C-alpha cells in the first residue's frame, strides 16, 4: 500500500471520511504524541493530501474545527457547533467540499429525550452527546441525501444502546439515502450496537464494499502501531440504496507519528440521483 488510499475521486462517486481528531487538552498529556501543538501539523498534512468531499469529525474543539477547515482548503465549509449549554466546547462538526456539496438544511440535536435542549443528557451518559444531521445535494449529480455525524458515549453501554436505537429510528423516517459517520465507542458490529442494523435499514460499508484497500485495522491505536483484529470503533455506515465502491483504514503515521489517537475510516460511495418521471 503506497500513497493516498483514494486519490482523485471524481463524479458520480464521493469520497467520505470519519475521523476522531482527538480533543485538544490544555493540560500536559501523555504520551507526548498526544499534545495538540505536536499533532496539528500532522493533521494538516494528512487532510490537505486526502481532501474528502465529506468529513465527519469527532472531539473537535472550536479552534481545532477552524484548523481542520483551514487544512482542507478555502473550498470547504463547516456545519456543527459545540455540545455545551451555549453550543460551545467540543463538537462533532461536518466538513464538506462546497464545490461538490450543497447544504440545503441542517440541525444539531442532543442524544437525549430532549434533543432540542442543548447539553441535555439522560440515557446513561453524564457527558452531553450530540449529532449533526444535514440534508445535502450533490452538485455534480443532483442526488439528495442525509448525512449524520455523531459521537456515542464512551462510558455507558446503556447510552450506546439507546443511541443505536435513536439512529435506527432516524433512518426509518428517512426519505432519501443516508450516510452515517461516528466514533461509536464499541466495535461497530458489537451486540450493544445491533439496533443500528435492525430491519436491514443500515449497512456497514466495511462489510458491504466489494473492494477493501486495507486490512481491517483497529481504529483506536492510541499512537501505537495499529493491530489487525482490534476493535473498529469508528463507523461509516450507509443505507442499502447507497452504492459502496471501496473502503479503507489508513494505518500509516504521517511522518513519524499519527495526527490522532484514532485512525480515519474512508469510503468511496455513489448516491443515485432521482429518477426522472
């Protein structure tokens, strides 16, 4: 495996990525590779080389979200705010290539019984969890679809199960194809997340793709050599009406280290435009 996994993806195909970029902490962290001033240039190098059309990120503080957007380039837009009570702090922003993607509408909800209340909790999680839900149009094909990006709770299995059920119910109400990116904090195919795949409404692009550019690396490598067979906790899912062409998990460091404690998951997909009457 050499070079970029998915260079020069052209219409009608879309290059999609899910990437937990690791929250910036102001305190001294260990290992040293985790420190944001040491990681930020590696992240810029990786993103400016890969340039997905759609990027769902997790753990992004406001300044990190700005860094990601600048690293991708001036053609990229961003939607999504923080999870705090004033929509501040850490978020799950979605980045998109404005030359290829038009945002027709979007919302941010809390993963709770009161989704419209910022910073609300209640499913077993003590930390607010949010999702960005965007209605998008592919300018090249006129295909319309929904994109959901989120970050399931790291500590509560109950919260993860409830979040999986929430996703299933959201997909059940859809009217157009849907893509989903997230750090789900459990193996994508674990029993606690089984509701994501109930009734066949969603598929795991890794299992669905006819081509895999890499081995199935564990996506939480924590700045160490990645391992095959370790937990793949970063998800890139789709409804069955999305054509999945290829997937990959790039295990290589950028230079001498990794830009995050997670590895990005990538896919090339095709969303069919509406059929003319």
